[in-house]
C-alpha cells in the first residue's frame, strides 16, 4: 500500500513538472524586510510543488548553523476557485521532532499568499536552537477551500539540500504517519537568524579556601552575565571543574539569559578531600554552549588543616588554674 502511495506521489510530481515553473527570487520581496537578519539555511531550486490542504500538512527537515532562529520564508502560492477570507489561516511551526510539540509557530491570513509563487515571510517568536542539530519546518493549511502549493525540487541523483529532506503526512491507511518523499526531495525555504544579536558570557571570580577541615563541606557562589548585544540569548553550562572533592552547582546550566536579566548567581558546594595538610588547585570552566571560544575560567585553591593530636600538655594551663581555684579559691 505504501508503494502505491509513493507511486502516486511520483506521478503527481511528474505531472506537475510538465507545467513550466519559474523560480521566484528575492526581487519579489521588499528587501528591507530582511534588514538586521542573517540568512542561514536555504534551498531555492524548484520544479515541482506539493498541495498543502486542510489536514494535509508537509514538512522540511533542516539543520541550522546559527542561533537563535528568528524566521523563515517559504516559496508558496494559493490555488483555489474562490479567494480565501481573512479569517482563513495558514500556519508555520518549528519542531524538534515531527510528531513533537511546536517550539514556536505563527499564523498568517491566507489572503497574504499570492496566486503566483512568492517567497512569503513567517516571522514567529524567536527561539534558541542548538546549531548543527536537525529541526523541522511544518506548513499547515487551516483553510476550508483551496490549497497552498509549496514549491520543491526532486532529483533522483542529486541532493539539492543535503542537510535535510521533505516529508508529507500519510493518512491513507489506518495509521497516520509522516513519510519522506521519494528520491532527493526538498521544499523551497530560507531560514534566518539575527545580525547583531550575539551573546557574550562574562564571569569574574576567584575561589580561595585555606585551612579547611578534611572531610568537611563548604559553600560559596559566583555570578555570570550575558554582556552581549541587547536581547541576545545566552545558553551556558559548566563544562569542567576540579577532579578532587565532590562538587555541586545550582544551577549547572541555563538557557536564554539576556543582558537585560542582569547577574545570575550560581551556588557552589564542595566536599573537602579527606587528605590532611594538603594543598589543592584547579579551575571551574563556564562556557557559552553556542560558541566554544566564549568561556570563563574561575581559579580555585584549597588547603586542608593538619590533624591535631591531643596532648595533656595542651591542657596544662587549664589544670593549673583548676588547682589554684581549689586550693586558694582564686
């Protein structure tokens, strides 16, 4: 049954390819709309399209290289016997997993989609993503009549975008599931991040703990800040700390720290080694999770006391005072 479905899709794409399709370029769009953005990923070759209709979504897997993800453009057009009303919407979502929850999404009126192929802007709430990990752009139609054609390129020999692939929701059988299109198929898309929104980790601290009791526990804290561009988002984590002792950091990592948030306090607890009369040193390293060159190093030094040996001589002054008290009432 799946082979038959795949065959029908190939036939559909082949039939559609008989209709000459011109590739839309950025001259179709107001160039000012991209001011302040960085174009990250894209696939712009097209020769086919897929009809996205009610309960018939489609998706494109992609692998961004920059965080945050700010918006996407899709090469689409509207096809229908009647013009849609402003209340009829189409939705674009970003997901980590096809069957997972939306990380962010935006709806626009279907009236914003032209009847000719056009790069349409979908500006959702920005999200922090992990560069070089895959995500999905999901296009859904919420209109009762008509279809949204999402343009694509299919090639049986050459992969036009090797950092992802296209999917459709197969509801032909008893089990509804996402299926990958045959061959090397990718939808037309562009993904954007921000220019001038770069986070910068800052942390200045030194820990010096002299004469600590062996086997004891001590607590301290330090602070980190994002001193990068306004409203930039910092993901951070503690990547290393001394091997001696038993360390606990609260919290040990975090997401979306903005310069406007100010300082974030990290509580530190360490169990002092049992070794007596010893000196220890090392460093705690805090890193920007999105930039391996952006780190902060906290020097650490600790020394333990020498164990005290009980001697009656240590108590001699107290013994003499006690004897004097007894004999002379002093």
